[in-house]
């Protein structure tokens, strides 16, 4: 990854993944908990601070704002960031398996 796109935190990674479909903050929280079997729990403060940052970076955009719940969706730039992160994580995993053995733990 370049300095322009440093490694993502796990929370940001799951927020971006969640937004491949339009979702509001609570929907992001729910999907993240579901995807991680409850291991990653995003609080409301974390979500809304991250959403502001991701909007500022152009990685997500507002999808719909009906006045009650804003929905967000990932942008093409956000998808590029996710793709780069997946490549980085794949490299980490493959190097770990190569060094430690077959990856069966």
C-alpha cells in the first residue's frame, strides 16, 4: 500500500465492506457484528467519526438522506482502497503460511 492509502484499521475495513450496499450507521454496526461473529463491535461514536472521515476522503458518499437516517454507499475510490487492502492482507497471510507451514492451526 502506498502512503496515500495506508493499512486500514479493522473497523474502517468492515465499514467500507458494509457499504457495498446502501446502509445507515446502525446497519453497518449490525453487519459488522454478523460478519465477524460478534468479534468486532463498532460503537456509534466510532461509526459516525469514521463516516465523517470516509466522506472527507471520498471513499463513501451519502446515498439517501430522508431526514431520519442517512444511508451511505462506497465510491469507486473506496472500492480501490478495499482492493488494495485485500491484496495487502493476502500477502500477509501467504507469507505467514509460507514461513510457518501449511496454515493449519
